[in-house]
């Protein structure tokens, strides 16, 4: 599919010229603009207010040096970023990613997606993202701490509980959030909810750790229900083995599915007896080890080198929960040939445009990331609410709110698709529903930024 509407085309051509070296960002924007054609045609005020040219340009980007000293006493330098993309409906909100692949293109794609995802949560949060090319893999706790303290020394000048509230993403979990929070508190002399994903004793929310994986399964369940199906008795393949994949494995299993495969960037585990999420937790959270060690815990588990092979395993439901562009057109065709009937994205932009086209053409139920993985950031917003009222809700209360939010997201996406004549296309529906709320807020606030 290509952009046909002349206004959208002009904006996208201009963006391509200015950001020619940002392929992931352009990929994310192109998908959204394709979905917005009927909206722009039905609502001339979008063009009159320059909404599209404004929404594709971050409000602010900060880029900074992060220097720290490693365990051998050697000075190391990384690059830090915060992309403050859109604050029309609330303070910037989005995770921090620590991974060697991090660059401006990756963070702009993530920040852009975050605008629409956060809008879909029904909660008042704008879109942002940040991180660094620092690789936490193989670093000691002390090295991670020194990096996080140096990173926050600069970041603290740009964030705040009513300005910008970062959280975790790939490479940033409870340990990193703790070091970042401690440094922010020391610098600002303030105990606030400036980060989410905090430990429970320091203002964190129960169920935040589980929220993205649980939310993904709640969303998938709504999508399945609408098609007269369920998780019960189905085979699922879940890529990744981080926080999202772990709790998606737990929830999918609780909902009656058998998860037969998981992966990391080196390879995948196939276990016909079903994957145990507690073993994943032990390997990843306690041992901080690679997923190939899963074979030491299960006699039936088999490890295969190379992560892409996971998509050749026959399954009914596939949940890509690893990273961007991990599922390409070729893999999508294999999944379809092997009988997959539902795919929902736990990672951000894991399916390439070619893969999405295959799923939509073949009538596979497809839950796009912006909608399907919004449970994590939604629960972050619930953490912000609890911090503001200085109260803590029970696990059950938060989980129930999360469940309601995921139901509402499914409803918003499927109704928007129907309203614009694209019934069943949740990619278009999620983009449109997420966009309209932000666009309306931008129009209401005038053209000041
Ligand atoms: N990194 C997560 C995401 O992609 C969560 C962000 C947050 O909780 O702020 O949505």
C-alpha cells in the first residue's frame, strides 16, 4: 500500500527528505499516514491546522554525552537521548531503551508510536521515548549503576512528574529504574513519581511488571472472542524472553493455551510439554542468563541457534514479543501456511509492513502493537495516579483496571475501523482512534508549538 492522498503524500515526501537516514522512523510514520487517508478526507480541519506536519515532528529532542567509569577504571562514553514527541493530551510518557542498536531513528519511531498508543489507553499521557546505545549485557551491577547515575545527571534537567515520566523498555527493568530514581531524588531533592516501574516500596504499582504481557493476552482474548474463538486448547508461539514474553506466557497458559516456544536474540527453545514462565523468570531475572539454559530445567526442551526459526513452528496463535522487524514477510507466509489464525504484537513494530500485508490479506486476526501492548504504559499511568493521590491499590484493583482498559482499546480500534469502512482492520482502527483524540486536542490548543 502506498500513500495516495496528496496532502499526506506531500508531508511524507518532505519528511523522507529531512530524515533520509531514519528508516525505522519513516516505516512507523508511513503506516500511520496510510491509515489516516479517510480521516483527512472526511475532516478538512486536520489539513487546515497543519496537524500532520506537526504530529510527525517531535516537540523536543535532547541528545547528550553519558560518560562513566567501568570496573577496570577505563572511561566509557555513550550517547543518551530523550525524544519528547507530543504533549497534547498529557506529560510525555514512554520508556527508556538501553541497547547497542539504539539511535535517533529507533527512538523517534518508538516515540511516534507511543503518541497513539498512549492516546488509546484512555489516560492523559503524551508520547515520548529515550535511551542509550549502552549495552547492559555482560556489565556488572556497579557498572550499570554508574551508567544510570551519569545518564540521569543530564536527563533530570528535562523530566519531571508533570513534564515527562520515563519508564522501562528493552534493557531497562527494576534494577535500572532503581538506580535512575535514586539519582533523580538526590539531584532534585524531591520524592516524586518521576519514573514508573518503581519497586513497590518506593511508589511502584502492583501488577506493573506483569501488565504488558497480561494486557497483550487480554487484548488478544477480546479479538478472539469477537471471532468466536478463544485461547482454550490452542498452541501459541511467543518470541522473546524478557518481561513482556514472560508474563504473556503466564497469562496465555492461564487462559488455556499451550505455549510451545520462546526465544532470545541468539536462538529459540521449543518444548512440546509447554513453556513454564517461572523458569523464564529464573533464567532472565535472577540468573540474567541466555535462554539456551532452559534445557537444563526441562527434559523435553530443545534449543535451536538463530531466533528467526521460531516462526517455522506450527501454531494457532503467534505473539511476537522480542523487538522491531523480527517477523518478516517470509516468516508471515510460513505461519499462515502452518495454520496460524491470530497474531498480536507484544513488542513495538515487530512485524514488517510485508508481514502485516500477508496477515491482513489472508484474514488472520491481527492485533497491532499500539493497541495490543498498551497495557504496560497504561499501568504506568495508573502508577502515576497512585503517586499523585499518595495511595496504593491492590493487585486485583490494578489488574481489573488494566483488563477494562484493554477491552476499551479493542473496542475503540474495532469501532474506528468500522466507522471508516475498514471493518476488521485493527491496524487502521488503532491508528485512527489514537490519532483523532490527539488531533482534536492539538486543534483545541491552537498552533503554538
Ligand atoms: N516501554 C513500554 C512501551 O513501549 C512502556 C512505557 C511506559 O511504561 O512508560 O510502551
